[in-house]
C-alpha cells in the first residue's frame, strides 16, 4: 500500500511494509523521497517524522541535483574512456573469440564478437573495470589494514549509483564503486582507508576526522578530487 504526503514543496511517497522501523530514502537523480513505514503506523505519525527530517531531506535533494554525471557512453571508436585517471581512446575490434579489453599505448582495445550490441560492449567493459579494481586491492589492503588496525572480512566491487563506497561495521564488509578504476589510484586508496576507518568509528565525528588526519593527512585533497569527478551516467528506475 502506498500514499503520498505533501510538505510544502516537498512530496514524500509513503509505502507501508512489514517492517519494524521507519526507513527514509532520497533517490537520485532528482531527489525523489520515499518512506517505508510499518503497516500499523499512522499517517500522522509519519508526517511528524518527515517534518522532523525535512532539513536533511532538502540537503540531500540539493546534493543530488548538483551532482555531475558523465555523458552516456555509446561504445564507438575513438570514444574517451578513463583508466586510473588516464584518458584512452576506444578501439573496437571484432573477432570470433572471447570478448576482452586491453590497453595499448593510449588506446582501450575492446574485442567483441561480430555484431555485438551496445549492451554487450558495455557489459564487457564494466566487468573489466571491476576486475581492475579487484586486482588493485590486495596490495592496498596489505598496506592499510595494519596501519588502520582494522581487518575487513569481505569486499564487494559493484556499480554504485550515488556513492564511491560504503561500510557495514557489523559484518565488517566494504562495498566499492567499480567506477573508482577510472579515477587516479590515490582516490581508490582514500575511499578504502575511509571505509576501513568506519570499522573503528561508524560516524563522521571528531574521532573519525582525527583518525583520518593521523593515517592520511592529505585525505581532504583526495576527497575534493573525487567530489570534482562525475559519477557514471545512469538510467534511473526507482
């Protein structure tokens, strides 16, 4: 069951579910607001909760609307693609063999079977980026886990629509955006350290900042570089 609340100029979709707690989400690209609430909770109670979080909602909406996005890729010859911060020109090679990606000088050579669709090309490149990121992680973990004093149980590499990384302190797992393989390696290093520190401190409080300052004094520079970097183009479906 779903309904909608109107709070001034802000519309909030309310979905009643078999859950114990209220979950508030603000979705890209335009800041669509959704509250998942327990089935028995009254709409008046949800309205009061939404009003109490209105400032946060508006800040998140502003952030999402200002977030720069890449132009959609068409996977055509001489299209620009980035690997670890360097620009490469795409070269499509058709061959009756397994698809693969190779870097040759300043070219990203994408080998696909004859007649491959844009979706197939995109999938091959996306997998290749994930593999690049996974390959870079062992060496970084070997350096940073002892320095931070925290050990991760599992790392997931996947396409993430709005974040560069996230951490679940309870399961000691970290998720990293595969698009980090397009950015300078220092950006991946910063996000990895950031999430490792969250295993020690969940919140962005004074302790978290002090840990980051001690471990990686230049972290603000890397954060600013990532903030200037556009996330990938997405076709959004809520």
